[in-house]
């Protein structure tokens, strides 16, 4: 149960970091939703375990009290970084080889206005 709580926490953190990286424009609403979902995970976990009396009662609290959790926390950071390296390299490659939205729009408009190669008479 302890390992499951740590793995679930790593999963929620990794997905939240991916959402934060996918967000292009940060507004107050985006901050509330992204960071609030991370906080909401811990609130719902404690609510489910202590108020409803779920099957993992106190497992996350027990993990947070143990010294091993802080070793797991460093492994959470490492796991997040390792998982995100692939995503970050994809972003870097995509940003270097792709056109911006305005450039691709102007290119498509210029191709739309010019005659196509099929209608040209090549002699």
C-alpha cells in the first residue's frame, strides 16, 4: 500500500507537470486549475481515507511520516525528470523544425493565391 501511494503520487505529479508544459498562456484560471488539481489530489486522498474510511486508511500519512518518503521524494523528482526528458526533447525538436502559426497561415494563403503547378504549361 505504501508503494502504491508513492507511485500514485508520482503519477499525479508527472501528469500535472505535463499539463503545465502544454499550457501556452498562463492566466489566473490556469494557475488555479493546474496547481489546484495537485492540491485537490491530496485533499481527496485524505478525505477518502479518513472520512469515508477507504481501504488505504492512513497509508499516505504513514508514508509522509517515515524518513523513507523523503528518499522516495528525491526519487519522485528523479522519476519526474526522467519521464519529462522525452517530452522536453520532443518540444525542443518540434519548436526548432515547425513553423509558427502566423508563418504557416501566410504560406498557405500565398500558395492559395498563386497558380498551381498542374495548371502551368511547361514547354
